[in-house]
């Protein structure tokens, strides 16, 4: 009997990795093995250690990888998969392919930096500490990527084909509709990847992509994310709050530090700050986008205008490329990055990683957190176990780069920037399905979010919903 096995993002929001085995052969030697997403586990050590485990089948026997989008928790394990012998095609939308070409090397670079840091400071129980993969290994993966346009049907083997449809989560993001025919029976599976927000710009201000998630889906088996399965996003416009936070911080001589993922979230935030400065709602202070890949990310964004919302198109029409704006600095080298530390006058620093799990944001926070004049603004989800989660939850101190750093700066969070649908939005989307699926498995959520969404779906839609468990195999019957 064919089955799906949940190799990640079960009981947590990271490490998305789902294996489809069409023959039911646990060794994966017969039939077709397809992996949907290949993400990195992030956050607590217990999760991160899973990045070092081998797959239950040989990577060589996996026919192909279908990638829903370019976030690390969905694509960041690809170099490891290739390192283990995977040589098949990696199918993704053209924008996802382009974004992975900067995100994976950056991740390889960070893995190397982390290992180096642990070796220098003897802070790992492994001697020497090794990177999960290197910059070079992540660059070598690029040859396996094969772009597939939205709506195009791709036949993988006689029994299995797939099509990518809009997920409306980030640029290029998709859901995978997979059709499987075995023993004369055809079944449709839908892997949602991460589900974006509704079209309405007033509800989701700053939304970059034009669509909402594909409506009118029809599937026998749904594997669905549940990040915000127990949350409702605020529906008020965040711009006034953001303007106020920046203004007050600058008035008291402080700086604003924003941990943000370098792709999409940074661009979205930068455009919003530009608008606030142009309209006089915030003072014009220098803005530093300090991420080695922010420049390339801007270029990829400008190249893939086909996915944009009208609001994004208008913003780009009005202001052009952020790389050319006066007062906005895109920082390339580590030396330039460190120089920002010397700046005594107020500024805005946007740097990655978004959950403070690594990257240059660490030294900016180590420098700015102890001073109450400064403000840290979170504009993204902070997974438990990450430094971002610790800072956001009001802890008095946090360990950064091996040192305990006191948290005296103001800490704020603006939730409206989310690229994930909240519970009412998820239910609204599920209502558009043309029939009840036989079964829905919830993945990519903290246990309480997944179970609350399961209860809401059962009550409101009458669907058969189960919360997926890590390594669980479920038959597709
Ligand atoms: Zn995502």
C-alpha cells in the first residue's frame, strides 16, 4: 500500500519533509519515492539534532524532490540530501529556484561560521564541530533545480504526476497537487506547504504576492500546515504603530533593530519604512539592510514582478529599486556590518536571521540590547527555543555569541506582517474545497496550534482531521 511518511514539521514548525512511497516498500527499492519539501530543523537542540539523522530510505532512491517554497524550514536540508547521494531533479517555481540560489549558499556559509565559532570557543561536545554542509556543497545543489511554472502538469513516473498552484505565502510559493494511480485507483493529494493570506491588502498590509491561496481545491488526502491554527492576526493597519515606535526611539536618541528574514520580509519592511519617511510620519534616519544576500534578494524580487500585488507594483512604480534610495544602505561585507556598531546616532538596522538563530543580527543585538534607549521590533514568527523567542518573551537576558547579554532595550512585536494565514483565513480557504477530503493531516505547527485547528476544522467543516506525528507512516488507501 502506498504511504506518506512525515519526516519533519510534525509537532513543530520546522524541518518540513514528507516522503511519498508509492509501493509501500519500506526500503524504497521498488515503486517511486518522492520527497515533498526538504527543510532544516531550527530552534531547540532536540530538533536541530534531527538535521544530523539519516533518512529512513537511501537518498539515492528518491526519484525527485518537489519544493513548495524557498524558506529554509522547507529547503534548507537540500544540500544534506545531495550530500547523501540524491541526484534527482528538484522541481520548484522559477522564483523559488532563483531564491534558493541565494538562500542555500547563505545557509551553507552560516553552517560553516557556526562550526568555526564552536571550534574557536570549544563550545561544542563534538571535536572538531563540523558544518551540516558547506557553502560549496550548497552551491553544487543548484544544478538539480528544474523550474516548473504554476499550473503545469509534470509526470514523474507512470503512476505519479504533480502540478504546482499558488499558495500566496511568499514570492514563488506553491502548493503541490499530486495525482497517484495505483492498483487501478487514482487519488489526489494536496501538500499545502505554507499557506499565505487572503488577497485583501487591508487585512494583510504589505502583502507582496497578488493572489490568495488557490481556491476550489479537490483532494482525497490533504497535508496541511497549521502554524497559526490557534491565532487570529490583528486586523488594524500596523503602519501607525510602526511609525510611533520608530519616532519615539529616535526621539530618545536610540536605534531600532529589526531581526528579519532577508528575503521578502526585509523588502516588505523597507518599503513600509520608505513610505513612512516620505509621508513625514517618521524622521529620516539612516537605514541599514545588513544581510549579505539582501541585495541579491532585491534583484530577484524586481525580476519576478509577475507575482506582485497591485499595491507592490504601485510602490515599485513610485519609488523604484530600494538599492538606489538615498539614506538606505545595503551592507555587503562583514567589515561594513561591524562598522554599524560604531554609529552613535539613531538608525534603523534590519538584519537576519529573522529568529536570531545565526547571522549578523547577533552582533547588532549584542551591541544594542543592553541600552534602554533602543528598540527591537519583531516582525515575524519566533519558534520556541530560538533566541528571538527568548527576547520576545520578556527574558532578562539572552545568550548571544557565547555571552549573556542583558535585555534592557524596548521589545515590540508587530504581528500583521505575517505571511501565514491565521485560523479564520485558513477556515475561509478550506470552505472553498469542492468536497470533503477523505483525511487531512496537520503538520507544521506547535502541538497546541495543530490540535486546536483540528478541533476547529472538525467542528466547522465536519472533516476527518489528524495531527501528524514525527516519522509516522500513513497509508494512502
Ligand atoms: Zn514559509
